[in-house]
């Protein structure tokens, strides 16, 4: 049996690019999929491609930055296929540029689609998922959230999506609903988006990137029952390599003083913290076991225990 046989999935922003590739992958794995886009022609084209291969798909033209529209999208899945088993928060509006070139309108639209839209769709989808005690949410994040020049706004929105994965995983612990993230690496043909450099530079960058289809298998896995025990993970797909992201964490050990002052903190940065400051940007680090006892962690456990009591 195909991995997603009998499952119904919504993929936002799936009229083209990475979203369309992931939606087609879902259909090839036996899943029924709702194709969402703000462009009717693109949405219908993706539906037609899926149906031509024998898959199940319907289109829903909706602007997910609007609460009611996001609700209509989720309801379309339930009305069409009787349930909703998966949600891929992929829809994106790109806002590129240096901080000195900040465009408030582009930033607002990027936040509205990438961040608010993902909240809206998940806010509508989570209730039926909890009612059936099953479901998989996949947030499409980006390495840009670790810091990339020209991508301050875009990276910030993707950082928000990563944070959603962490928080929602904690909130949904003990339920049948899980949340993870895909960090794709691929060319995209998103039109209407801001970019940097001239058209020739942009085209050259796109030509160097893998095809959108190279990322679909990660989404298929995370939506499937094979990933039943995978929660709160960000999976990076980079050509022929797969990575797990580290989660934000406090660097151990801490530094203690009976009394702190700005001057004393300055001395700590000159000494204990001198070689421990983490660089910005896309970096890799070894996975090491961490002792989560004592210090901050002990105080956190005590505070949580006091709250429960």
C-alpha cells in the first residue's frame, strides 16, 4: 500500500514550485490533496497534472492571510475527502533586501502570508485533527532563519515557523497530532516576489539549485505513519544530504557571580565567553549528549513542579 493511502492533505501555496512538487508527491503516495494558491490558473494546472497521473486533488483558491479564507481552505478538505490528516504550511511571499533597503509593504505581506497564514490554517486544522486524535503538520522553514544576507524579513518569518514547530510540539504532547518542519533547498519560480541583483544574476542562482521535486520525499515521510514517533524536528534536504537542525538552546555551563555589574559582565565576555560566542549564519555542529541537570535546568524543573502542585 502507498504510504499516504486514505489520507487527506492540504498543501498551501501548491500551485507551483516546492508546494506543487510536494503535493504531487502526496498524490503519488495515494493521498488526496487540496491544492491551494491565490492564482486560479496555477491551482487548476497542478490539479490537472495530479489527475492525469490518476491521483485525487481539488483546488481551493484562498488567501490564507485572511482567517475566513484559511477556514474555507481547511473545510474544503473535509468536505471533499471527509477528513484532514495533514497540513503543509508552505505558502510564501518573498521579501528580499538589505536592512538599509527595508520595504515595509513587502515585509508586512511576507509576515501576513508566511507567519499569520500558517497560524490561521493550523488554527482551523487542529480542532478536527485533535477530534480524530491523529494528524501531521509540516511547516516549511528555511536555512535563512539562521541568518542570510538580503533575507532578513524572509528569514525572520521562517524563524517564526521553526518556533511554531517547537511550541506546538510541546502543546500537542500526548495527542495523536505531531508537528515537524521541512527545510527545502531548491529552485523556485515564485513570480511577483521581490529579489536582489539583476534578472541574469537571479536566473544564475536558480540554475545552480536542485529541482523542487528533490524535497518531496521528506514531506511524504513526515506526513506518513512511518514518522509516527518523529515530533518537533526540522529536516534539512540539501541535494543528496539530509540534516537535522539543532534546536535553540542555552550554552552550558553558565557563569555565576554573587553580584553582577556591566563591568563584571564585560570581564566575562573577555574571558569565559571569549571563545564561546556563536557565529551567525548557516553552520553545522556535532551532536553531543548534554547533561540537563543542575543550574538553570534544575531551577526550571523546580518551578514547573511548584506550578503543578
